[in-house]
């Protein structure tokens, strides 16, 4: 569904699909190899000419079909990549992927993609809070009946209801920033994470140089078998999806025929029913709810893939390859639907006020009757 031409825009944003596309993923593997070579050359680990030759390689020179064939044979995509790079720079073949390992390259590349993904989701979420700000300002005096346990409660300010949503999203933004500071780390460790192959602390210098060049953090000694940083980022996105799902669900409820205090913008054909032509179904809120539910549920699965054995655990690590992109894609879809919904939603202030007044009057009447019977 995430790749279907019919469905894909309903479940993810085009920008996020670009970040996690096959082309972008291969390009980011290549970037990780090139930055590794450049940092090693700058520190005298490999010849400068080797890094320069690596940097001249374009992703368009790589044979994706051969990468797929090697992946099917080996079970890892970087071996095929390294083979092709060595053919492209034959004079410097021995310095390609020097002192590195498949997981170093794939983890570093994934983190680069996660960083871009978080930036996009953060920007979209900020826009959603801005839309809520506009509705709060427009409805500073609007009153509606509050509802607790699905029942009429007491009149409340609509702005107070919206401010709860906004404050929750602001906390999600803070959580994203905190998770990024802990989880966006370069991976440089070598076969078992201890930087063997480097002399006199040079491995730490290479790691530090890569982190600086890529604007990423570092973990000492490594995180190849410690996936808490990835898990924290995905859990944060899952919580964001939960918050967005709640907003969509509430607006959907308030749009029902029985309540009708909110409505989505309508154009001919939007929300049409194939059998009941009188209906104008609310679509943005229901897609927000559905996609956010999927994003939250997918994010919860990351716990299964933190359970690594010893220094590397392929059976756990492989699961991230599909799960991490899916969570980012679904979260982008949820935030996009929130933007669409809140940019075109109408809160019917008069209808809200009339109901709040009617319920309050009915409550006063009930109270009077109880008092009279009690006396």
C-alpha cells in the first residue's frame, strides 16, 4: 500500500517517500562510504587520492540489478556495493570500505535518513500547531458542551479544548528533539565494534570526524548491538501518531450527524458514498485516525528488534530495515492529514453555543425538580 500509485498519497507524504526510496537509500550508502574515505584520508589513514576517487563516483554509475542479485545471494546489500566501488576505482580498491563493516555503513546511512525524516515531520507538526493557533484565536469566545465518558458534562471554551491538543503536540515536538539528540549517531566500529585495524586511537578520530562532517552524534564505544537510540526515535513517532489519532478521532465524532458541531470543507465528490448519494462523509479525519493508528502500532514493534545477542544479531537487526522506514512514512502521512484537516475544518460556533445553552437549561430544570421532590 505504501508504494501503490492509488493508495500511497493516503498513507505517506511524497517528501518522506523520497527520503526512504530505494534510490535515496543507495545514495546514502554511497555517501557513508565516501565520507568515511574522506575522513580517513584527512587523518592520513588512506591516501588522499583514494578519497578523491571515491567522491567522484555517482550513484548513477551503480548497477541496481547487480546489487539486488548480491543481496539475494549474500543476505546483505553492502558487499555488492563494495564490489562495484572497487571496480570503479581499481587503483584504490584496497582502500574502499577500509576498516569498515556492512553495519557501519547501513546504520550510518539509516541515521542520515532518520535525521532528514525527523526534520520533515517536525516542520509539518509545527505547521499543525500553527493551524490550531489560528482556530484558538478565531474562537476565543466560543462555548460548547464538554463531554466526559461520552455524556454531556458542563460547558467549556472551545479554545480550551484546542489548547489541550496544541500543548500535547508541543510536548511531542520536545520529545522528538530529545530523541534525536540521543539516537542520531554515526556508526563506526568495524567487525565487532572495537575499531580494530586502526592504530593509536586513530579509529576514534575517524569516528569523530565522520560525526562532525555528517552533523551526527557519537556513542562510546558503539551501538551496533544497542538499539535504544533507534527505539527511542520510533517510540517518539509512535506517541506523536497517538496524539494525532486522538485529534482526528475527536473531530470525526464531532462531525457526526448527531453532533454536527464540526464539518470538513466540501467540494463536489469529496467523501461521496457509492450507494447513499446524500452523504458527505468526513474523509480527512478518518484517514488521520487510520494512518496514525497504523503508525503508532508499527512503532510499538521496535521493542522486538532491540533484543540483540552479543556483539551483533542479524535476526533482530534485519527487522529494522523495513520497520524504520514504515514508521517514518506512516507518521508523515498522519501529520499530512492533520494539516489537511485543520486547514479546512469549520467549527460551528452557533450550533455549539445553542447545544451548550440547551443542555445547561435542561440540567437546571432537572436540578430544580430534584430539589422540589426532596423538599
